[in-house]
């Protein structure tokens, strides 16, 4: 099953990705899948993103780089007028200290362009995790555009069993505060479930009308799949996050990234 099939996406969708544990790979796979549908698509970030994440789209897509939202909007329209079925990558600026990273336009710009129906699909990386499999969000993150229709929260199942310390968990002190796990203890399924359901946890700042999906990533073998299924059970005991569907998969297996979908969770 494709990721877009697991999400049961409509003909148009504003997708924001948050969390940790393979978010960037999910961004890449989802972009590739949707690009094959020959529709107008915009790829960007409201956080910081590696340039390699958009490089695969440059052969057939258009890179628009500007710090002026009016210029960016005009170039988006011109690009789609030239070819209605293409991918556009939006860059607000490149980070001077880290040239391999880029920043995208303000969330309000993306919301406006969505209302203007400039594209059929928006895919936005709305969070950062520095390559970790789990994180605790700071007060200013994630940065989710308000008109997001499909919000995907990602956690890496390989975080289970790791020691709670900064080298394993991005913003480990926040993870500890949200989950009650003590510094130096092993990360448990219960702790990750607490993070998912906590009001200030994984789905913090979620737009009211967005459909919420949990993607449990890196389920690469039988043991990890069993752990992922246990996590599903713990998350659903109260489902305070009001998640629509949970997907278990592994984005590093591009040919079959989805293992199981648990549907119809919300009332």
C-alpha cells in the first residue's frame, strides 16, 4: 500500500508533517507518490529542511527562491500556467551558517495560497528533530499552517528501549516533563503514548479542522511491528489526541512503506 493510499487523501490536500523518526523520508516518499498523479504540487517547510530533501524533484519541478511573498506568488502562478502538472519547491532563504539547509515562507502565506487554490497538494515539513527518532516539542514548535487538512505526526518505534538523554531524544528535557520519564531511564511504549496524547505533545498546535494521523515509523522486523502494535493499543486507550488513523510502516522501505493501517479511530 502506498502512503497516499493509507492516508486516503482527497483530490486536494494540505499536508503538514510533524514529529520525529523519519519525517524527512516520509516527505520524500509522499512527494514522489503524489507527483505521479500529474497534479499541481507545492513542497516547502515552515521549519528548516535539508536541500537534499527537494533535490529529487528538481529534474521535473521548479525551484522558486525569494524573500518576497508577492514575487513568489507571481512565479508560482506563472510556473503553473506554463505547465499545469508540475511540482514547485518554495524557498524563502538559505541558512547562511548551514548552506545545506533551507527555510520556507511564512505559514500565513501558505494558508493564503491554499485559499487561492494555487495548487492541488501542499506538502509541508512543519517540524524539526535533528535526525532523532523521538522529540519533545519546544514552546514555539511545531509551526503548522492553520489551513492544514491532513496532519501527520511521526514517531520512530526504534526509540523504544533507548536511554532518555539528549543524544537519543531531541529536547529530552521536554520529553521527560511531558511523559514523566526520568532522565537516564529507558524509553517505554507508555512514555511514547503519553507524548502522543499529551496536549503539549506530538500534536501540539494542531489546527482544529485538520485530520490527524499517527505514523509509527521504522517498524522493520517482527519485534518492531509487535512493539508498534502495542503502541497503537496504548494510544487508543484514551485517544486524547483524537487521531483519525494510525499507520504502521517503514519509510526506508520505499517499495512497501506501509505495514498496517488502523482506521476509524475517532467517534
